[in-house]
């Protein structure tokens, strides 16, 4: 079975694609999987690092207003379709899967027109434009959020699966995470991260929180500031006289699966895959959606989880240290509420999403 998977630009599209690929290989070890991406997306590095071959097409995203870039994008679309046709003719895939981002548009669209079994996976509660268009042509759409269903008007079968997450997220126990980060078992662990690059607004609020929690014997903090923010944050701590040993600050957490294993409460942005990882582990959260996400999709993701009772949402424009401190102190004080949020997060989690997506996609080939 030959499979093409396409999705890219950001990690939010690429990591699900890689997880789906790994899961297909677990089900069908003989499967030959190739990726299709662009040379200016993260996929050019992440896919080869994961051990998969990748081909590139020349395409770029559309601006949401009329400009010279929009005209260039139209030209690139035709180039991308030409490149995609060559790849399909050469590789003759039995299955094509898209995980969003403009790069998957040409290859999935042409595959569907040629009658090749095709499907897409949508991570967000507010779907992207490419996947909404493809819904008129593909056989199946795998939804990360039930709330996305109403935005797809095409003929494709819509299946709520949740979002695929890396297997290692599920493999670690709390005791392993605590040991790895040298944390104490008798304290509640708050995990703070603003995405891979960090978030200045979250760091600013976190400083006030950590200053107040420093030295407490019932709570500890594990905080990733983002590499570019770390030096300034460390200097700020030094100028404040330092924090006690229950506050752990790092530029980046390379072992996020172990950090999640240790966490009792998370302060996060609201990217779809990060939230899928939190819910798969049953971790309650305080979410601060990235305010400049396309079509405000992070707020839609966060509100969906809030409606489940698994999260509190603070908009970035409303965030400050006092508000964050108040939310955290409330949850530490009222442990029953934190437990209810934990149960709700676990109920919202879909740890078997990758397996369900892979099986449903493979089933298209066997029809």
C-alpha cells in the first residue's frame, strides 16, 4: 500500500501527519509512506528527521485581501497543481491524506478528482480554509472537535475522532515525570508553557504568580519561557531576589511527555495538539488563546474545552498577573473543583484518535 500524506507550514499540521504515518506503519508495516510539503515550511526538517521521504511542491498560501502576493499565490496554485499531478502519476498512491495547511490542497484535490481514496484531518474547532474546500471532494473528514462539524458543507463523511497525539505522551507515569524534573511528590505541579517560542504575555503574568508561590510547601511550578525570552526572565528573577527551589524555570522543555506526566494543572496556549495532549492525560488547564491565530481558531478550541468543564479561559487582552494568580489560588484552595476539571479533561480526551484515523483511512483503500 502506497500512501501520500500532506500537511505543513506549522507544527500544528505536521505533528498530526507524522503521528498518523507512524500509526499506519504499526497497522500495516509494509505500507510505503511519502510526504508532500513545501521547502519553506517546518516539514522540510521535521519529516526527514522522523525517517520519512518527502517531495516538495511549489505553492503558497493566499492572503485574505487583494494584493500582489494574492496574485502570486494564484500563479503558484497552478504550479502546485502541476507538481502534484507529476507526483501522483509517478507514485500512483492507493491513499492520500491531508492534515491542513495550504500545501495539502493541490495534492489532495487532484487525488480526489482522479478517484484515489482521499481524506483530511482537521485539528481545530474552527476549520481552516483548505480543509473546508477539500470537504467537497474527499471521502472522509476526521474532526479534532465536534464543534467543527457545522462548518463543513461538503459531501464528505464527517467522523469525530479527536486529534492524534504522539504515543510517548501516553507512556509516562507521574512518578517518572517528577523524578526527571527533580520535583516533589507531595506538591501540586503547575506546568506553564506558551508554545514552542514562548509567550511574552504569559511570562509576564507567570512572574507575578511565581513570585507569590515561591517558597510554598504545597505547590511547585515548571515553566518554559521560550528560548528568546529566557535571559530577560532570568534577569527579572535575579533582580527580584531570586525564587525558592519550588519554582523551576527553563528556556524550553525538550521532554514535554515527562512534563505532562508530572502536571496537575497547566497554563497553556490553545493549540489543538497541545490541548489533545492535555486531555489525553486528564490535565485541567487555564488557557490563554493566541490572539493572532488564523480565524481566531485558538479561542474556539479553548471555549470548546471550557464548555466541557475541563478548562478556564483567559483572553490574552485580559491577562495579567493578578488574574492568573487568582485563578490558580482558587483551584489550589478548592481541590474538589480541580478534581472535577481533571475528570472532565479525561472524559474529553481521545487517546486512541490516531489509531481510529489510521484504521478509517486504510478502510477507504479496501472498499
